[in-house]
């Protein structure tokens, strides 16, 4: 693996949109393009906002938008929501009034491609797909039509000479017959930034050759939006004091609140006996941690939802089963929330523990120490915390012991200044990579908008 020191050697794109090679990382000349629509300013079309029921899927959007506004201030930003995202749009319109939200599906039966989405592609100088796990086949299922729906916009870009890139993606599996198809189109990307180094190595080993292939942090690391009114009101209502509570985020093998009966690997409509046993053991670890935290520190705990389905699970599998003396110090969040309110609450947390990663990313962005105990079933994205320099705060929840996980959290409390300094160092590394990746984005869109790149 490339370590942080090697990552720090990475440079931004040159005027020709290239990057210096590091270790076995393959970085080549970005593909040349013809697309050069006339416009008053360069335009970036960002596809994002995967889910209103998951603050991580929501949080990617304001995080990457903030980076684009900071490092490519001259660009007009168009944000594509393929599906309705009313809650995310509340956050975006409040915090990014200059961002234009574009709605619509790329294909709709036999209807010709048109409307505001086609206009957005026609205006754009660069198309970016934001952070996630969109480009996998066989990891969570074998829905080939859905895979092609995700890839088709890239082919449209290629047909028109419009450069495209992927920002902070994870790649886990391209089962037959997907590999040659994904390799073909993704190798023609101007850039691909993987949010952990395992995905970069996976693409490199399978001969993917985009213009730039590097580590680039998940877009959620750029998040800074807050809803102070709601957040502070919630803290006052629940008696949670600034710097005096541990925030905990769980993940269970249960169905989504909007499940239609099909379920999925990580959100089964009906958990198997094995999955039920996983939850029993994992939630036992969580209760052990809470009990130790409350009894040894005297501080409170917040059971916070990253996914809407976990509101009920937090109560049933954790809160209701705690000893009475411990339960009195635990706050169960009984409603779901948007990422800006969550940020205002997490900003006041002492520390955080989670089985899900993105609340923890928000915590790190706020300077809060975190411990992540993830399941390997969640894919390569679990390595994000290692690759920004926090390996000692990362665990496999199905292999580590309850005592090991609890000790990691308690160690943070025992030497809090050192933990805060560790967060600061990791986030400086993240900031350096964000700056370098955004220089690539800026150079790509500028060259395309000016017509400087010719086929």
C-alpha cells in the first residue's frame, strides 16, 4: 500500500493535466476532448445526492460542493439529482444558493433525451460523479440494466467529447461480464479518485488506465454545513453538554424503512439467523462500550442515526437493553435528521464511535476523534480511515474483541489532547489531497472551456 508519506509526494496537474507518478501508481496524460461550448464561465455538472435516508449519502454533496466553490470559484456548478431528494435540496438551497439543481433521468423509456438535464450536459465543460459505490457489479447484486444506466452518461460524454471524472469512489467487484465494459469506459475518464488505496490498487491491477488514477478523499470530508438553530435546540432539550458526550452510530442487518420487500445484502428484508447473530454480538459490543464509558467517565452518550432505519434499532437493540444506571445517561435520538443538524450536534461531541463511516467523517471534519469498527461486507471503503493516517482507530467489528474496541475509545478519553492532535494531522493530510485533486478538476474544466485541448 502507498502510505501517507508517499501520498504527500503527489503533485497537482500540470498545464497538460498530468500528475507525477508515485510508487506503482499509474498516472498518464488526460484524454483530449473536443467539447468546447461557448459560455460566460466554465461549467461543472456534478451528479450526487444518493439518498435522503442516509446522512452520508446526503453529506457527499455539500462536501464536494464546498471544495468546488473553494478551489474552482470561477465555475458555475450544476447539481444533478436523478431521483427526488427533497431533504438534501433543503440543505443545498440554504447553503449553496448559486448552485443550480437539475432534475431528471438520463433515459425514460423510448423518449428522446431532452429537457433541463440535456441542457445541463450541453452546457457542461466537465461531468463529475461524486463519492460512493456506484460502479460495482456483483457486490450487492447482478442488476445489469442498472449498471448500464450508471455507465450510459459516460458514453454520451465520450460521444460529445465532454471530459468526465469520478471523485472519491470505491470499487469492489466487476463480476462477469462487467470487467471489460467498465474497463473500457472508465479508462477514458479524465480522472478517477478513489477514497481508499485498495480501490486504486484494484483498478490498477485490472489495467484501468484513466488520465489520472490517485487516492482522493471521500467528498464528505469537505462538509462544513450546519443548522445551529436545530442543533443547539436539540442539545438543550436533551441535556447534552458541549464536549461532554460520546456519539455512537450503529449499523444493523435490517431492512430500510422504505423497503419494498426485496431487501439487499446489507439491508435484508428478513435477516438470516447468521445476520441476527451478527447483530446480537455487535450490539453487545456497543452496549459494553456505553456501559464502560458512562461508569468510568460519568459523561453522557448520544445514540445517533446515520441511516433512518437505525432510529428504531438504536432503541430496541441498544437503549432498551442497557442497565438502568447507564440508561439514565444515554440519549436516544428518536427522530431522523439532515446532515447540517447532525453536524451542529457532532461539533459538540467529545468523541465518536461508529459502525457506519460517514458520521465519523463528519466528526473528523469538525476535529472530533473517532473510532470506526466496520464490517468487511461494506467493501473497501472501510479502509478510508487507515489511508488518512488513523489505522489505530480502525477495527473489523467481526474480528476485534469488545475489550479492544472499548479500550480504543477510552484511550482517546485518557489522552484527549493527543487524540485531537492526531485528528488535526490526519485532516491536514486530507486537506492537502483535496487541494491537489481540485487543481486537477480546475485545470481540466478550464482547458475544456477555453478550447485549449484538441483531439
